[in-house]
């Protein structure tokens, strides 16, 4: 497993943080040490593969800029003596719908000045505004970025050490990361000149073919479970498909992004109501994921997401052993996909298993130490609410003893994902 900033690569909308203990008693109980979070990317355009052969309207994204460029570093490398590192010009893509290229129109699908997929302007703004308000302003967990004074550079270096980001190789996760990081680096201020928002930061990403966060690493056992016992022979899954058959006979699974962006629903011989579209979007763990109840689904989720679970457990252990956070890292923000979120909810056997993790949804693990005592507790939030599990060893995950959760993870995937490597 790769390590950067002394972290084993590993992770709710936290807007409704009022549940559980009051803020004052919460602070009296424990000292916050480390918060890994896993978040689904925000609202996006559709994937090109989900377009109809001919779409009735164009989709333009002129209010969003997608930056792609590279820059040389100051690290010693073999290069001609007269070529020193030069700063790169920030560069964004502009979709070229050149009329001379007749294949653009004949290719079918979406037309317009968007990438399919990409984050749209409204959700880029949404990614920017919330997290620091809760964990910085409200709870004081995140230190404020400060400028000025003799300690400016030491403050800057310390602040960058305490925050870490990880994405997948799907570009939409990096688009979210850029906006989330911008807000965290500005603190309470909306000013572009405040904090460290002009600094370049590194973002972790594993090789695409074996990424544990998306996840993409090969796992034949999980593939067999998802395609076999879960869907083919599970009575609950068959009943679910039978009940949903009339709805799915009338609509496709790509309606959500249209409605989220105020786009018309596609026309057809079968009329689709707004309620029908919302029904299928909220249809629980549909699509490639089965309803996360039962041994087969838990085994499939633990196998296909077990490497990430082991990474998460390793980072929590480092934070507990250090006693002062994960080697100085307070916040580890992982930006992923619905398949990542649904698998994690399955592993935790969450009561919310009939709720599909929507775009922007978050699962946060808060590691705390009891004041004055080396006792560690974990609070798990999904959608800003304390996560509940019917598993008797987990139950209400509000200040759950950390060793209880770690033992549960070890039993499923093994330390270092040793049980996953042999499936």
C-alpha cells in the first residue's frame, strides 16, 4: 500500500451536525484526533454512454472550466542546463464543435459544450462551501489558515500537513477536490486572497487498474457473488426486480442528471412522469449493487472493497498510536463514487441500506480520545446523522470503542487486507 504524508492510502453531509450529544458535552467528552471521510462526487452531466442515439437538445457548460496542465518541479532531474523549471499557465478545456468535422453530428448522443461527464457549475459551488463551516467554524477541529507575521511559512507548512486528499483516476473526482480544497484553504473568508487557496497541493491517486477507492482491483470472488448468488438465486433480489419491473420498463436509469439540471425528460411513446423518474432514482441499491442484506452481499462488499477497509483501519491505528492524529494529518478527504459508498454501507451493515448514496453524500469517521485517558472512540456519520447498524457489535456508532470497529474490520478483511488477497 502506498504511503504519502505518513498515511496508508485509505475515509455525510455534515450540515445537520446537531444530532447526538450537544456541542458542549461533545467537546467535554473527547479530543478530536483524526477524521477520514469518503464522499461521492457532486452533481455531474451524464456519461456519454448513457445518451440516446439522438438527443433533442444541446447541453452547454460555459459556466464551468476544467483545468488540465502539467508543470515541472524543482526536484533535481537530468535536463539540459539551460532549461530550468518554468511556471505553467493555467489551462482549461473548451469543447471544440468544429463544423468541418462531420463526425461530430453524425456520432449522435450529446451535443454541446460540455464534457460527458463533468461537474457542472452549481455543484462545483456546492463542493466549495460546507465542510469548513462545520469542522472549522462550528467545531474548531480544523485549524484556520493564517497569513502574515513571522510564522507565516511555518503556519502554512503545518496547515498543509494536516489535510490530505485522495481521488480516483476519474476526472470528476479531481474536479470536486479542487473546490473542496479551495474552501478549506480559505477558512471562514470568501476572499480569494485569504488563507492558502493560491497554493498548489498534491492529491493522492492509486493506479487505475488496482485502485482500492473506486474500486478497480481484480476480485473474481466478488464478481462471482454479484453476478451469481446475490442476483440469480436471492429471493429478496428477485422480489425486488419483480416489483420494480413496470417502472424500469418505462424509463432508463439516466434521468437523474437531467432533472437535477432542469433539463426536459426524454420524449417517447411511453410517458414518464417526474414522480416515476424520482422513484427509480431513489430505488435503493439498484443497478450493479444488490440490496445489502444477507451474507452473500456482505461477502461481496468486503471482498471488492476490503483493501480500502484495511487502509482505513491502518490509518486509524496510526492515529491512535501517535496519540495526536495520524502523524499530524487531521483530515483525510476521499472523493469517490456511488459504488464505493454503497460497498462501505454494506460492510457497515447500515440501517440506511435502502437509501442510495446520492451525489455529494458523505460518510465520515471521527476518531476521538477521552480527555486525559488513552481511550479511543469512533463516531460514524452518514448524511450528517449517526450511522446505525443491526450488527450487535456495531449498533449505534456514536462514540463506539475504536477497538470494536477495528476488530470488526479485521474479521472481515484481515490486517493489511490479508483475507482479500486470497479470495
